[in-house]
C-alpha cells in the first residue's frame, strides 16, 4: 500500500519521524513510553499508542515478534526518506579524505578500488563501485601488427593509460605498411571518440556507397569492425567492506549472511540492480524489498552514477542495513560520485 504525507496529519508525521530516527540510532523497537518522553511531541502515552496503531494500520510500522515496541516497515522508511528526512551536509574532513584518497593515483582501476574502500571505511558499511562501461571508454590510439595465417594483432589504448590486445582474423593478408596506413586512418578519424560511437560510425560507413570509399579505407573500417564489434565485457564491480555488515544485528543471521555473500560472489543480479541507477539522475535509494532481490530484503542500497567527459560511465554506492543513517549516507554517496568522476576526467584538475 502506498502512503503519502497527505494521508497523515502533522502529529502522525512527527511521531513517525521520531520513531524512525530513534530506531536508526538505537536499533531497538521503540515504545510509546520512549516516544512520550520526547519533549517535542508533548503527547501522552495513550495518545501516542493511538497514533502508533493508526500508523500500523497504514503499514508504516510494525511490531517484531511479541515486542511492545514498533519498528519501521519498508513503506515507513520510504515515506521518511522521501518526505521527512533532513539531509546533513558532509563533514569537510570526510570530503578532504575522499579527495586526497582519490588524488593519490592516476590509474583508473586503482582509483575505483580506492573509492570503494573509502566508502566502506568512512560509513562502516559496504562500498561498491562498478568499473567504467567499456562502450563509453574513449579510444586514444590503435595499431595493427601482422601475424601468420591472416591474423592481425590489434593494440589499442583507451582513456590515456589502458592498453588492450586482441587478435583478429582477416579475409586477406596485409603487409606491415598497409596495416600502418589503416591505423593512421582510424587514428585520424576516431581518436577521442567512445567505443560505442566508433562502432556506430563504422557500421554507417560500411552501409554507405562503397564507390566513395578507397580500398585502403574500406580495409581499415573492416579491421576496426572486427576489433570493436564484440568488445570484451567488463560488467564488473569492486566491493569492499562486506564484513562490516556482520556488525549489524539484523544482518548477522548466519543464513541471511550466507545468501548475501553468495549474491556478492555471483555478481550478475547485483550488476543488474546497479545498472538501474545508470538510467536515472541523482541519488537512487533501494530500501529492502524494493530492490526486488531477495538477499537484499534486510538491506538498503544508496547509489549514484559517476560521469567522465559528461557521459555516465558507472555507478557507486553504499550497502547497509535498512536502518542506516540516510541523512548522512545520501550526501556522502552524492559527493563521492562527483569526486570520482572529477578524478577520472583528465580535463578536470579540481573537484
């Protein structure tokens, strides 16, 4: 059942906000006596019990086991995050630590790992960062070297530093000068473009009138097609701090931990979940069952995409219990994504 703030009066909203904040802070079911001591509410225990009963009927809170206290449901957390949350600015010391950590290396792979570890260390939860999508990585240089039996070794550089090797099979034998000429043509036309843009342009050129294309140009385009038509997949992520999750009592159940760690190991469903954030702007929040992924039923995932050259190339996020401190985690993830994108962007010297 979907509930919005229009369904509740100010008193009910204030009580729900206080209950969620208390549960996030203390991790224990919250009873009416505890809430009645809150000076801001100024309500009797009896009144609070009636309001809590209404909130329970709306599916915003529930009573675990036989406890007299209440805890938020996924719907309660969602209403809290969307309408009642007061986001806190990130501490300057944390921003500096993130910036300094990401500035220690220019190697993109190492930078991704550093970002994941920094998020895990600073939140005491799990930090996850997807590797930049290969199709959005820019081509910087390409070379062809002749091998035996109509084979050609392709060496191409992306994002300034990453060197890749691939052997392709051609229809005819090419001499070293012919391969050099092909490389010169491709470097002059496609250098600086993303691999996705290169593949799109190559397909278009192959469909154009071949009378306007010299044999050398056509050969170069065909070799580029063989090189980039099936790029190796890098749908992978760096996950750090998984053991931090064992420190939360609601996640410490042996069976639940086993399912969660198996999910991390298998990766495919986690990647699918993270990919959903690639298609949306800003910070995305999956609370419990909202992920549609059973091992994450007791977890929340707060994510944001990061960009290089104004193109979204990956996603990072924090995985923790549903009672995480959203007011701190949301700006933390947002700032980390911006800093990582700035650090990976060769044109950007400051965040």
